[in-house]
C-alpha cells in the first residue's frame, strides 16, 4: 500500500464528508493505493455516525473510536499503530489542511529520501495575536533547544516514512514534538514544505492559549527524557554532587572563620545566626536528595522492560 492518511478528530461531523471526498479524489487522480484512518477522539457529536456511513461507501476508509477524549497524541499514536502504508500522511479534520499537498509530500519521502516532512503554514488565517505571534515564539524556542530547523513544529500536515512511525511512541501532548522524537530515535533527515493553510469552514478550534504553556513544559520534558532516560544519574548525580560540595565548602568557610575568631579572641556572632549557614545546609540537603533521586531512577531504569531497546537500521551476515 502506498499511503495511509491518519486523521485525528474531535467533533468534526460537518467536515468529514468533504474531507474524505477530497482525499479520495486526489488519490484516484494520482493512482495511489491508500487507506484513510479516521481516529475519533471521543467526539460527543455525530462524527462517529458519519464515519460509519462513509466507511460503508468507501472500503479504503477505516474508523477507530475512543470511549473518551484522550487527546491528539493518543489518536495519532493509535493511527500509527494501525497504518499499513509505506508513507503515512497526517492531517487535521477541520479542512484547514489541503489534501492537494499529498502528492508532493509523498514524493519528498519516496524520491527525495526524507524520513519526515513537516508542513509550514507560511501564510496563516488565524488570529494574529491569539495564535500567530505565540506560535512564532514557540517555534523559535523549539528550534533553539532542539537544533531542528523547522518553522512550524505544530503543523498537523506531515508525511512520514513507515519506519519512523513504527519506531516512535507519541504520548501525553507530544504530538507537537514528533520531529524531535524522530530525531532522537535516529531519523535525522527531516525536511519542510510550505503548505496551504485554509480558513476553518465548520465549528471552532479545539485548542486554547493553554497549549502554549503546556507546549513549553512538554519541550522541557522531552529534552530531559531524550538525553537522560537511559542515564538519569548523569543529571541528578552531577548536580547533586555540585550542590553538596558548594554547601559543604560554604559551611567549612563559616566554621573556619568561627575557629579563627575564637583563637584570636575576636567577637563573632554564632554560626547559626548567619544566613549563609542555612544556605549551606539547604545546598547539602538538596544535593543529597538529588543524588538519591538519581540512584532511585537508575534502579527503576534497570528494571524497565525497555532498558535495552535499540533501533537497528541494517544487518549484514547475521544468521
């Protein structure tokens, strides 16, 4: 099968029929073998009824329904698990992503050799202050921290080689960082394509301003997990040791000053009356706590069933 189109959705009953008809038209024009996976993320409108009706008319259309709303990341992850195409295309169900982009995205994966191609909605029709400016700040920060030169990490229109989606796991709200997850899994050939952004025709956006706050927190999480998931002591142990040593040196200086003052019979207030004493004590306690946290994390990691899971690209002369 050439292409799997994965469409996560939540309360998009009006847009499903025109979207699937548009996708079908493009696929027939290009002669692709394909499937469309509509993942209903616990909609409370008539979206699932529409999906069932559409699947009866089109054998290439498949549907998956969650019992409740789990979020876009969960919907994408389940869609990836059930996809069978050589190239997986993801797009939103609100008709703001154009299926006419599918042939060029497919070509960039199959002919140009990209592992992942992310869409870039260079010209947007969203509110400038509610979405455009925060989005630019978010993307600039992500580029700085990850080194991935994409302009629109959160664009729903993306194309993946099959090996990529079968090698990664998308959870929480990490759908914004799939290129980052793919890079840390070893898929570094990541491209970008300017795509058309269309005005929403039905319903309203499902994402509020909180996504930008959550986005930055998720970015910190994924950077930490990517670098230290297999070696947590390298983070907690190092910083715990540094904090303990700083606290110990500070306490030693205070003790030495008190000792010298006593020898020379000079007046000096009690060590416990100095704010530096409590700062030193706090640093030593925090240092011990961080070191123990790293030790416990190492024990947990050693018992993890995925501790020795590695992605093998090729083999030669192995029986």
